[in-house]
C-alpha cells in the first residue's frame, strides 16, 4: 500500500514538473459557498462576495496558476474536497479535527462576527443575554455544516436546547416568523444582508421583522481557505498555499481586505 502511494506521488510530481517545465500554468479548482451573501454567493450566475473579491485579487498575482473558482452548495463543496476533486474551498472555519479531509489552512482572511438573532416576543432581554445559559430550552437554528463543533453541541445538550439545521438565513428568519424557532446563530453580515433583502422583496413583512433583534452575544470566527489533505493528487499544495498566504498578508497589511468588507457593509440598509 505504501509503495503504491509513493508511486502515485512520484507520478503526480513528474506530471506537475513536466507541466511547469513546459511553461503551462498549473490548473487549480477552488470551491466557494454559493449561498453565503455577502461573503460568498452567486449573483446572476457569477461568483460574487467579499471572499470572491479578495481571492480574485490574490489569484491575479499568481499567473503561474490557472485558477477556476466554482460556486456550489456548501455540503457539496465539502464532499468535493473530501473526495479530492478540488484543491481548496472557502470559507471554512478552522475545524481540523471535525474535517480531517481538509489537511491545511491559509492564514485567517478575515473575522466573521457570529451572533444570535432572536424573536423578542419569545426571548426577552435580548441585549443582555449570555450564551449558552440564558437560552435554556430554546429552539436554535444554524446553517447546515456550520458551527457544529463539540463545544456548540455540548452547549445545546447541557441547556436542553433544540438544534435545527437550516439552509440559510432566509429559512431561519421565516421559521422564527412562523414560531418554529426562537433564535438563529449565524455570521452578522449575512444575517443583516438577508433581512435587508427580505424587506425589499416583501415589504409586507417589515412590521413582523421588527420583532427580530440581535442579542449582545458575539463569537469571533475566522474564515480561511481550506486545502485538500490529498498531497498525492496535489503535490504542489503547500507551494501554492505559501504563495497565496504571502499575497493575503500584503492585502491585510495595506487595508485592501478591510476596504472590500466596508464596501459590502455600506450596501446594508
């Protein structure tokens, strides 16, 4: 088995070395979450969002690579990485134990502020609540594939909360409006973005939406590029990762990433 793996590694290295010698850019597929606005989403079929804008700037400085950003549902994207069908995915949080098929991470790209939004008609004192003790027996929604850390699940169990998976902020908001959930745990910007979109598209909901409030609870989570653990198929992984990290550090230092975040934040109502 070890000989077979070593042979595959050698073949991959030789193919890559031949491509480099021939001057051909190394082809790379990077997967993005298609339903995470304003961080990462499809806009009329085009990859869009904060992470997409950041990575577009990064990849433009790496002409030796032919990089294709493919947007898809989050769970499908994770399955693509697990099955070695793509080199990288964005923007996972740092869960190395829970996702061993992600073998390496970039430096943190930005911090997403994860918050709890609750229906004040069922959760009183929303501005002073503390997670998790003030949410006993509440119905907490969270996006599929997100925040399912042991600590999060333990908090749910210990405080007799009900954990409900949803497919996005809009689903969670509708569940609260229909009294099928009490709170939604998610990154702040996407939640505010979806509230704004709903108000524009369905103005009749505006009065009902005023019962939804953000609590004082806030958890910082960093977004990364996650890389496949399969270095047999992707022998150039660490070299590529190092180059991406160097460009990311420069964009962070010169304020370009913050400028991109501010541009999207200014679009919020």
